[in-house]
């Protein structure tokens, strides 16, 4: 791997007390090219513009997949990644479904570790804050015919992050639009999944909702995800999350919360959850908590679930009694090296 260091750091341009997500990118980026069936030209270089041919397939047919992960600091400025191998495995699952080449483990992991090491000053040193890392793989050259590209570029960039949402969310059960369909690409982090959710999300925003609660595309009777988060519901003292399938993205935060909850003797069910079961729980008060989770958002509490013009308000639970907050703290404590790491999720950089 070639390393071309930035002559000057831009780190003084950012105020770490008031991070606005995505407004500043760390000094360096990593990239590696796939040409003639081989990965070559791995390099860490100053963050900046890159040139692509206008016929690059990513612009026409959306052959693009990505990941989202974070680096954290502990009290002594030591740096940790959280379950990075899971992101490595998932980007290759996504790549396979989009007919893209898989990224070798040493390219992904070495590029990632070296980049984070070089840009470690960019990781905020506060509980809950982190450096958000975006690995992505795109199709470069093409010949404008609708066939998979022969050339690809894998890149990693990063940006300091606060926690994503700071207030309880109002979510709307969606019965018209879908995020994913059976047999489709909903289980992948394909770029186009996001593009197709922007329009229905804007409509929901205009009606006063922060996020959509997605249901299955064929019947709109089963709960899937919310926005770009997996979802959990505390119903009849059980923590229920829709089981990952090809409509639902298998979130690393979600998997971690399942393990933490089980360790905490909470009974967890990964299963189908219908809209009617959810609405019944809202009506009879047996639904106590509802939240979404993901790397960007960590855990976000829902205060209102809307269904067919009715807003159902979740019961008020004092913060010190909320299971969602307890699990969030357990997760953040592991991520920031404040507690034991029983599942060996941390990777020290
Ligand atoms: C990325 C993503 C998630 C969350 O996954 P994490 O690994 O926890 O960050 C959930 N749903 C969708 C659709 C996603 O793209």
C-alpha cells in the first residue's frame, strides 16, 4: 500500500463540540482499484476529488454498495473499531448480490486500520461521539451497455459524528411505498436502496413524521425496519425484533443488541411481527418501548407510531427504567472501552 500524506491537516476547521454530521472529512482517504480481474494500486492519499469517466457504470446503472462503521476513543486516547469484520463480510455479501467483485480481507482491513491510524486525531474523544467511516465500492468503467462493469474502485472516507438523532421519533407505518421486496436487494447496503426511500421519506416528513416504519412489500402487514434502522419493540415484557430475511438488512447494531439483551436476561424474540399485533399492543398498553438502531443512530426511541391517520403515543417510561437506554449504555460502554468486552467486539488500533 502506498501512503501519500497530506502536507497540512484541516483538523482546525472543525469544532468537536458542535459536530454537524458530514460537514468535515478527515485528511486522508483510502482507495484500491479492481482492473483485469485483480486488485491493484492501493493507496492512502489526501482526501480530495477523483475523476471518473462519464460512462462509469455507477452513474447509469447504480452498481454501488457501501458500509457504515465507527471508530471510538477511550479515556486514554486509545482507538477502537467495533466488529469491523462484520462490515467486511457484509460489503462482500452486498457486492455479490450486485454482481461486483469481492474485496480481499487484507485490502479491506489493512486499508481501514491504516487510514484510521493516520487520521486518529479526527476521532472525537467524547462518550457517544465517534469517527463515522464509510467504505464503498463502485463500478467505474463501462461501455454504456447494461452489463456489469469490469472495473471497480473501493474507497474509504471518514467524518466525525455526534449521535445521529437526538430526540424521540415520530414514525409512520407505511402501506404504500416499500424499501425492499422479496428476492430483491433489501438485505444489502446497495446505494439505490437509499435513493428509492428518499421520496416516501420526504412525504412522511411533510406530514410531521421523522421516519417511515416499513412493512413488507406484498401485504404491508408485517413490520420490517424504520428508515435505515432495524427495530425493536418491548411487548409483553419481551424484546421483539423482526427476523432478518432478504427484505431486512442484518444490522450489526441489531445483532449486538440481541446479544447484550440476552446477557442481561431479557427475553428476546427474533420473529415476524405483524402491524396488527403492534397496534393491539399500543391500544392495550402492553407495548412499553419501541426503538430503531443502527451504527449512525445507535438507538433511537420512538414516541409516536402512526397508523392510518391515528397517532399512537408510547407510554411514558422514566429514563432510568428504559430498557432501550440501558442497552444503549451497555453498547456505548463496550465501544468506548469502559466495560469488559465479553463478546470480543472491540478491535484495538
Ligand atoms: C445500515 C443499515 C442498518 C443498520 O445496520 P448497522 O450494521 O447496525 O449499522 C439497518 N437497516 C438498513 C436498511 C441499513 O442500510
